[in-house]
C-alpha cells in the first residue's frame, strides 16, 4: 500500500503537466498569449483585486477565533495559507498546517487555534457546496439540464456529498483527535514533542463547541460565501478586459464551478491543467470563445503565482523584523 501511494505521488506532476500540454495543444496556447499581449498591462489590476476576497475570508476566521487576533494579522496569514495550499504539492492540506503554525505565534493556545482552522475548513466545505449548487443552477438556466456538463457536475456533487457529511458528523460527535493522540502515544512514545503538545481531548471539545454555536457558524459561512462571490469579480473584470464580456451570474457560475472541479481533483498539484480546463469548458457554456477563456485561465494562474510571491515576502518580513515588531506594524 505504501509503495502504491508513493507511485501515485510520483505520477501527480507528470499527469498534471501532460494535461496542461494537451489543453494547450487542443485550445491553441499561442492565440491565448496573443490576446493577453494585446490586452496589455491593464490585466495587472486583477492582482490587487484578490486582496478583497482574502480579507473577507480572514474575517470569517477572526470570528471563529473570537477576535483574539487582529484582522490584518489574519489577512497576511490567510495569504500565506492560500499560497501554500494552492501552489505547493501537499494535497491541499499544507495551507491549514502553516496557518496553525503562524497563528500560534500570536495566540499561544494551540488547541484554540487548531480548532478554529479545522472548523473553518469544515465551513469552507459547506460554502463550496452551496456555491457549486448555485453555479449549477445558473448553468442549467443557460443549458439543458440533460446536457453533459451539468449532468457530470451534478453527479460529482452527489457522489462527494457523503464524504463531507461524514467529516461534519465525526467532528461534531466523534473524538478523532483524542484517538489520534492515543495512537501517537503508542507509536512514538509519550516523550515525543508532538505528543507532548497534542491535547486531543481538549481539541475535540473546542471543535465541538465551535460547531454547536450555530449563529457563529452562520456568520462565518456568510463572510466566506461573500468572499467567494466577490472572487467572481476577477472572472467578470478579466473577461471584460479581454473584450469578451460575461454576465455577472455567468461569472459567479464560472468561479463557483471551477473551484468545485479543482477541489474535487485535489490530488493534482496546484490543480495544474484541471483549473484551466474547467475555466475553458464552463466559460464556453456562457458563449465565451475558447481562446479568451484560456487567456483568462492563464492570467488567473499568473495571479496565483504573484500572490505566492507576496506571501513569501510577508513571511520574510515577519522573520527578519521579528514577530513582535511585525505584530505592532499590523
């Protein structure tokens, strides 16, 4: 089993790169680059625009932390979390781990910080399902519901729903981290640093307390949902800059369903190839020409790398200036 998992991990990059190459050959990468070049530097405005959805996402996290940390602090940590989660080949979980590690520097209670990140991750799953259903409804209004694309997305959502429900049930009623702590004690011993810092029983209690606070979860859900919807402005303005306009509801559907497809195929590093193919396929359903859709996909990928650079710069500033000084500056 271990050998099989290792082989799958090694195949992730070749498969993702092959998919991207196939998409480029099929859709015409040169035409897409030509359209980007013709549009010019105005596309750079899409880079700072992404700060707004991140701010709303950070506000949702701040609510779950009971305002223990300032919004600017959580914003820069959220920037790093997204960069790690989206760009590094760690199956999408590295962002949450680095988020806990950075937040603990400001709030020393590991259980509280970890519980907030885990609860936020579960709420994010609910937000993404709600967005996917909204996007699917908009798509069905533009296409026949029996057409291939809506049907495939609907089946994908139905098949993955039990996994999400099980995650909520286990977190809400089970004691997964208490069991994990017991396993760690048996396998690596009580003296190990990880075991010494892990209070599984308390962490389970903190998670259950957050999930049982319905009003808090609803407010965090609303902030995250608003952030994702605001993220659709990148689609709307990007296509407008490329002279291939789309309606507001079309932009929301493209954003929501692209996020859905990318998260479903999380095993491929950075969603390479998958994100681009999803944008092209879903945008085509709204009458967007394929070269324009591929141009938008390439611009979005460039924006992700730009924000990855911003995240690394923020981490360097925090390290060089010292956490205390950086904390005062924000």
